């Protein structure tokens, strides 16, 4: 909490601040799920932004279309090039933990059913949407984030900010984005913030940067080892 006792900004408010509190912009949220709860973009839409919501679960799409009038909703899953055109999504007991691949994040996750869903690259989806100019991208797909990124031409669209959910069981996503010319500048909850390496970013303090280094580089081997143990125990 800030030293003056005020309530710290929420993550979505921080995202808005990163864009200078603009009242216009374009977002893409992959793994939109609920209309408001956990949304990285609902607050932006309230401020006047427009965007695209990608959500494969049928149970959420109707509510998203009704409750997010500033967004275009696609009921698809996003993946890497060369994957099948239709795949099953495994619906978890906690619906927000549903994924195309079981137990990537949590070996103990329980699933209740599957649904078939269209799969396309984010590039293909954006082409269908008219290749918009994108300011902000959020990706939360329970472990298949790297597949989504491999189907997204970062060099073409070059969004100013990426929020990628990353449990940091490995550094594959981080290394991929670094290779694409992005740098890690902040972490809130389970989300890593990336900006183009040549763009300034002011919403971190020196202490935050030190903690970020520790979280990513010093602690990842221990998280990886703990996950390995949990997987062995669940076999």
C-alpha cells in the first residue's frame, strides 16, 4: 500500500496509466472468460477503448457479447501455425482454468467435460478483423501462451504493451519475447509486462526491478523443481 495510506491502483488501472490515461485505443484479450471479473480490458473499454475478445468457452461468449458492446467477441482458441483446425478444450471445475492441454499449470486440476472449438492463429483472427492497429494485448490461456505468441506477428503489429500470464515454471516465454525485441518491465500477480525494448517505461521503481529479477531469474529453478515433484506425486 502507498505510504499515504491510499489504495494502490488495480492492475487494469495501471495498464491504463501506462498509456497516459488515454480515452482511445485498441486492445486484444486472448482468454477473456468473464465479462468483468479478472478482465484486463473491461476498465479500458469503460474509458472509451475498443477491442477484440477471444474466448473458446461457449458459456462465456453470450455474456461477453451482451456486456462488452465496445468489443468484438470471437469464440475460438488461438494457437501456433500448423495445428488442427478444431480441437477439444478441457473445461475445468474452475472454468477460468480450462485449457487446450490438461494440467500444464497444476497437476491436480480437475476437469468436468470437453468442448470442441475452432483453432486459429491470432494472425488469422486479426486478418478477419481487418488487421487493426493494436496498442495492448493480454494473453491468459492456462499454459499455451507460447503457442499463441508463435501465431502472432509481433514484428507486424508491434503492440506497445503485452501482459502475459506466466507461472514461471520455465523461461521459454520470456526468451521468446526477448528474441522478438521486447523487454520485461514489470510483474503484477502472475502477469509479466513486456514493452518494445526501445520504448521507455516508468511504472516501476528500482526496488520493483530488483524483486522482478529475483522472481524471474533466481526463483524459477525452484518453481520448476517443485512442479516436477508435484507431477511425480500425481502419477
